[in-house]
């Protein structure tokens, strides 16, 4: 795929009052970055990871996110397609996409993320904005994030359109806690597993997470 433009959509989550930006000038600056110039052809075509075949479903989403500066590999030449995403890693990626920041006085309420943790700032920004709040006062940073949790996270983070129909999955009853979030992903074509098993309690792989994030912010990947 050749990308005619490499720009981000403007998300309401970026405009969460003073939580994410501290002034009108900061908001204007963020908007200017969102509408930045396209990358060169050489940049678009390059990807340093040797473990992603060009015919893999996640190649172009990862290529996009990598060149936008949202994701990194586990090593310089290795992305780790089938490795699971932890809640800390997911928080960092979402915070990168949203350019989410806390105000200087905010302290993370979750008790299991020390201030020297690599994802502390990301967790704090997402907690303060209500995008990622954890459970029972804990973020569980080292736990794999499930596909149902990813559905809830993407719905909170991005401006996904209201669904116009109900979708069915063989393993997601309407009483499931994340049914509405999963249904919205389906209606926005972020997942294409309608009528099949969604596997809501399965851990999310790095390839799956990258693909869902890319589809959430750029319609070219749907």
C-alpha cells in the first residue's frame, strides 16, 4: 500500500480540557503536529524488523505506527509479532498516540506502579483522563492485556462512531461486560471477526494490538 498522506485524525481525547493540554496555544501546537507533512517514500518503505513478512496482515499497520513514532521493536531488528502486550506497554502506545500528558501536580493513584516505572507517566496521563483506570486501585502493569480490555481501552481513547447495528460473536453474549465496546469495534471495522469467535479473554498479541490501534486512527487500514 502506498500512503498518499500520513496524518492523524483529531481525537476528542486530545481535547480533554486541561488534563491533556494546558492552554489554547498547546492545543494549537498539538493540532499542527497532527497535520504534519507526509513522510518520504524512502521512510514509508523502510522497516527494520526482520520478523514481519511483508504479506503479514499487520505489516502495514506496524509500518505506519513505527514511522509515526508510536511503537518500537523489542530489539532493533525484532518486533515480536506474537508476543503478548502488557498493560504497561499498551498504556505507553496509547499515550504516545494521544500525546497525553498530566499536569505537574498529578500523582498516579494506582498503588502498583512506582514512579520510576517506564510506564508511570503514561498510566498517570490515562488515569487522569479516565481512559485507563485499573481495578481495585491497581493497574497490573505486567499483566497481559486481554482483547476485551483492549476493546474498552480503544473506545475510551478514540472517537469511534456510534454503532448502527448489533454484531454477533460466538463467544461474546450480550451480557458480557465488554459487549458494547466489542460491538462498536466491529461496527467501526476495527475487528472483522463478526459471526466468529472474538476470544475476549485471550491475551492480545503485539501484531493484533498494532493493527487495532492503526485501524482506530487511520481508515486506510480497515
